[in-house]
C-alpha cells in the first residue's frame, strides 16, 4: 500500500509484532515520486481481514480498504540475478553457464558453473584474479599437488585439475558449498582429480597426509588469511607457490607481511576489478616448526596446537 513514511514504518512494525518472522517478510521503501510503500510477503495466503485490521490500527479504515493483495510466482532470486551473466575469460580459462557451452573456444578450458546458490560463479574479481594467477603459473610449471582452501563452488579446483590433470584437494566449512563443489567437479569431468572435503581451517589430517603442495589457492578474506599464514605455509612445498585473494588493494600489504614472516616472497600482485590477488613463492625450505633465534640460529620446537586452533577460527570468519 502507498502511504507516508511514518505510517509505512508504523505498519511494518505492527506486522513484525503480529506475524512469525519465519513465515513473513515486510519491506518499507520510497518511490521515485517521494511517496512511500509498505509491503508484506508470506509463504501462504494471508487472512485478508486480519491484515486489514492491523493496517486500520496504524492508519485508519480508509488505508485498510486501500490495501491490495496479489499472488506472485515463486522464483529463485539468486538464480535469476545470475542467469544473465555472460561468460568470463581469465587467461586460458572461460567460466560460463550451460547455455554458453558452445561459445567456449577449442583452445580454452571451459568451467561450467550454473547459477544456483551464491558460492561463486567466477565473475567476481577475486576469482578471476586467481584464475589469471593460475594461468600465468602454469606457463612456467605444472604443479604436482594442489590445495584449494575455501573452494566455494569449486571454480579454482576445477580449473587447476582440468589444466594440470593433477590431484586437487578442495575444502570448505559450509556443507552446502561442499555439495555444490562436488556437483560442479563431476559436471566438469574433474571428479577423478578433485576431492572436496568439509573442513574448518587446516587441522584435518587429510591436509597433512597429502602435503607438501606445489600450489595452494586461498580465496577468502584478510583476517582468516593472516591467521592461516603459519599452518598454510607449513603445507607448501619448497619452491611452491601460494595464491591469496579476497583482498582489497588496501589490505594486500597486511596479508603480505603475515606471509613474509613465514618465509614467503611476493612473486606477483594482480589488481582486477577493485580486488588484489597475491602470488607468493616459498624460496627456501624451513624445517617443520622451526623458528629464527638471534642467538642460536635455528631452534626446533614442538607445536602447541595454537596455530591449528586459530586456523579453525579463521575458517569460521571466511566470506563465502
């Protein structure tokens, strides 16, 4: 219904008090002409007289009589918003929907991701930055073992597996993301190479059993990346590469500082669509659990498990 702002907000407040929030959603918004609207959405048909009584309490009988009802068709709003996206190219990789499969060139590696839950379609600047980094790294060397942390829809794992034909371990803390990534790996004929697991941080023994990794991909967020710096670096092979993303350009230096403390060096910085991707290299081998001591050179110590616990916390803070 159309009304003034104050009345619209009062009606919305009454809706919130009278209905179970699990069953309804209300919205108050301003139209281009300056008038205000209040809407109520429900899973089932409303008792119209009851709704009119609520409106009459806040705005009078005339407003209650002016209230309109309509039935709208059920829609997957996430899928609708993504369905119109065009294929995106990043080096040799092209991320596309099923309807664009014929448009993928014969010399390109297509990654088919259907619009569904919002776990990543490859259109985001962070994902494309990682794909560009992967494309560049593969021109110099084909990694033997690959790890994808926070895989989401599995785009990076699929790209690495189909380009390298090498085993990829992909992880995510969200069970829905794990299910989506598994489905996508099989749809892209990468199931023989990619194993997707549900894991928080890097404490799961399956990470260590396959280490060291020649390539680690981590497209998450700054704070989890910083907290994972030590356990992640310990999984990287000597002369291996680590690709970090999910970073704003202003955050790149903070992430880089955390990994430099672990012996990694910056190989390349990629700025794309307002996001930064860092390509790091592990130049030398550092013994497991080793720390630098100014008076005694290298001192070995036993891990207390604190870094593993921090890895678990970091995964809970990951973006999606």
